[in-house]
């Protein structure tokens, strides 16, 4: 089709220039004839012919607008729309460029955010690891101290046990003393009995002294004195008895009080403290492996987070591929714009037909396609059969294969692979 | 720490590769096209690897590979591009490239392949500090 249009245009151009050459040659011949034979060949003939040629040239330079449709109005509408198409393509190109810029900005922002996420995670891990190490150190220190405290408590318990034994021995001794004191009570009674008998004896002596009369006066004084002594002795015996009772009672009270203390003995409390220390040590022993596990989990989590971030960054390379796809669309829009500009000039008669017809231009676009999705979209739009994706496998690289599977799943299979995706030369 | 000179005209590609590689334990220097990369090499930059796109303004990847090979005789030069044509690969190989990779190459996959190509062992992900984030 383009060849036929080109050949018709070329034939029209050749015929035009042939006519121009004949007319110019004739005008020159008339002017030359007038110079040689002025009478036979008037100058006006040559000048008229030259003027006619000039007018013809001017006329041919005027746009020879191709008529489209049945009326000039149709031609005007088509020409006007084709002339506006360049602006329409410019708008579309601008929109595509804006889309590239927007996606680029968004991807950059996402990458920066991921970077910050990584830094915060790294900072958090550093803090947790430091806290774990500190806790580890504190736990070890506490365990050591707990051990020392345990030993001290054990030592205290031994001392307390000995003290308790000594105290009980003392209590027993005190009880023995109390018993000994109580054993003095019969002596007081004996003194009181002696006193009473002495009193009776003094009374009898007084009676006998009274009988003796004057001779018994001295004896009477002695008997009175003995009786007074007897009374004092009775009083002393009573006081001794009361003193013994009070002393024994006081000793009993002290011993009973000491026995009461025995029930809440320090040894018992020490035993409880030792038990608490053992419990604390056991708890701390449980904490140490937990802290180690926490540290390991933190490292594992950090590795997973970083792996995900790195892989996501790799996925963001698709923005660059999309950018290239959009740039190809921009390029296609430019070629369409140029094509319609050429059509516009063709209709206006100012230029030959475009060097490439639109159908050929469409097929030229496929040469730049990188993705299978591009080829598929192209074929679908034109109602052609959809080409099979050309997936290239790397025989000994499982990772590369899985990556190729990923791409296939996302419809981003490469369209023009002519070798492995990753090739070490 | 191995240094990789990354050359790509796409700012998102540069950033994506930079972050992926730095998080994987590499040090990264960036250039926006072949001409800028060549200027850096001529100024004395000696990376352990050159990773370059092919289609770029000012100086394309093939020209960069050709010129860089004169300065970096034994340094691995890897092309990372959307182009897959055999003819283009052959030209790159002839110019001095040592590997050809077609985008997209996942972040960890890219780091592992480059590490293997360089003969280095990478730390576990999450151990490297990564790039410094911008404020905000």
C-alpha cells in the first residue's frame, strides 16, 4: 500500500517538473530567438511565456489541498482535527510523564520509609540486646549474691540453733534454781514453827517467872524479850516465805515468757528467709535462658525483617520497568503525532505521504517491547493470536527459576529474552 | 567491605540497589549515567565491582564498559538491564563485561550473586547497618 501511494506521488511530481522544464525551455528559446532575429521573434512572446511560466509556478506552489469526503466542510473538519491531534498527543505525553514522576516519587518515599523502618528495628534490636545483656549480668550477679546470702543464712541458722540450745539449757537451769528456791519454803515453815514454840516457851517462862515472884522478875524480862524475838522471828519467817514465793513466781513467769518466744524462734524465720532466697534463685535461673531466647528471637526477627525489606526493594525495580514501558508509550505517542502531522501536510498538499503507513508503525512498536504483557496487550488490541511467553530458565539456578516463576505469576515475563536471565560470562 | 559502583539513570533503581546492597553489607557509590561514572573512575575511584545499566543518556552502558575496562583491568563489570538480546550481550562481553543480568533481580538474589561473583561471604541480613535514613 505505501509503495503504490509513493509511486503515484512520484509520477505526479515527475509530470509536473517535465511540464515546467518544457515551458521554461520554450520561454528561453523565444527570448534567445528575439535576440538573434528581433523582427521575426517579438520579445513580447518570450516575456508572455516567461510570465505565464512564473504564474504557473506560483499557482503550483499554492497548497493543493486533497479533498476528503463529498464536501469542503468535511475536509475542513478532518484537517482541523488532525492539526489538533498534535496537541492531544502532547497532553497525553505530559500525562504519561506526570505518571512516571508520581510513581517515582511514591516509590522513593516508600523506600525511605522502609529504610526508616529498618533503622528503627535495628535500633530496637540494639536496645533489646543491650537490655538482655544487662539483665543477664544482673541475673548472674543476683544469683551470685543469692548464693552468698544463702551461705550466710545457713551460717546464721547454725549459730541460732546453738544459741537456742544454750538458751534452753539456761531456762532449764533457771527452772532448777526456781525449784531450789521453792525447796527453801519448808525452812521458812520450820523457822515459823520454831518461833511459835519459842513463843509458847516464852509464855510458859513468863508464867513461871510470875510464880517465882520477886526472884523471877529478871527471868520475866528475859521471857518477854524471848517472846518479842519470837514474834520478830515469825514475821521474818513470813517475809522469807513470801520472798521465796515471789522469787519462784518471777522466775516461772520469765521462763514461761522465754518459752513463748521459743515458738516464734529466729531459727524458724531464718529458715523462711533461706527458703525465699532459694525461690528467688530458682526464678532467676529460669530468667537467664528466657533472656537468651529473647536475644536469639530478636536476631531472627531482625534477619526476617531485613530480608523482607531487601526483597521488597528488589520488587521496586518494577517501577523502573514500568517507567520504561511508559516511556515507550510516550515514544509511540510521539511517532503517532509525527505521523498525523505528515498526514496533515499531505492533505494540505505540502508534503509527500508519510514514509511509513500506520500499520507498519504499529508493528515497529513491537520491536521495543520488553515484557510479554506488552506483546499480549498489543495482540489483544489488534485481535491477533496471543503469543506464548518466552520464559528462559537457568538450568542450575533454583533461585533464578523461582524468580522467573514470580515474574510469570505477575504477568511480567520478559518478551525478548535471548539467553538466561542471569549469565556469568 | 567491598565497594560497588552502581550506574543507572533511574533514581528509583539507584536507590533500590543502593539500599539492598548496603543492607546486605556492601558499600555503594552511585552515578546517574556512564559519563558520571567514567568521571569518577578517572578521578581515581577504584570499586571492587561495577554494576551498570545499559540504556542511559550521555554515555550508555556499553561505552562505559568499554572505557571502564581500560581503567579496571581485573574488576568484575556486571550489566543490569531490561535488555535481553543476544547481540547486545555479545557486544557487552566483547567490551569487557563479566556478567549480564536482566531486571528485575530481587534484592537478596542480587546481593548473593554479586557476593558469589566477588568471592565474598555476606553477613546475615540485619547485621549490616544499611544506609543512613533521611530526617523526617
